[in-house]
């Protein structure tokens, strides 16, 4: 039975795993920024509909609810990041990126550029 890793030794497997996680974290960051920006847009649409007294399209109601829950979760993560680093920048970054950003703030999913830039704030 073959291994799923294209490498043989333990250190090569670890490096492959770290590279794979880096790629996955980067993809999550990019998708998360787009989804959170879309969620903010949906909230603005819902607020505009409320202020102008018109009905929100029915199929958007569960999507808006899901977006609202995601925004609240990201806001909580952003507050935790801000409290941990005492940096507004860390809070905004974690708000848009989500859990991956929070892991980076705590040093678990380390990104060298992020750690350097946050520590210098």
C-alpha cells in the first residue's frame, strides 16, 4: 500500500505537510476575504430594504441569516485578536481572514511576514 505523500523520509513528510498547510491557509484567506465582503454587502442590502420599507427577496433570507452569523463570529475573533495584540491592524486582519488569522495572531499558523508586521506595531 503506497503512501499519500510523494516523499519518503519523516522530515520530507513534515516539510510537505507544512507546505500543503501553507497553501490551504492562503486559499482560505483569499476566499474568506471575498465571502466576508459579500456578507457585508448583504447586510447593507438588508438594512437598505428595511429603511426603504421593501421586502427582501425570499431566497436571500437564509443566506443573509448565515452571513449575519459569520459576521458575528468574525467580529468576536477580531476582538480576541485585538485584545491579544493590542493592535487595530490585527483586529481588522482577523475580521476579514477569520480563524486562520486568529491562529496566526496566537502563533499557531505562523506566517513570518504577519508576525513581523504585527510585532512591530
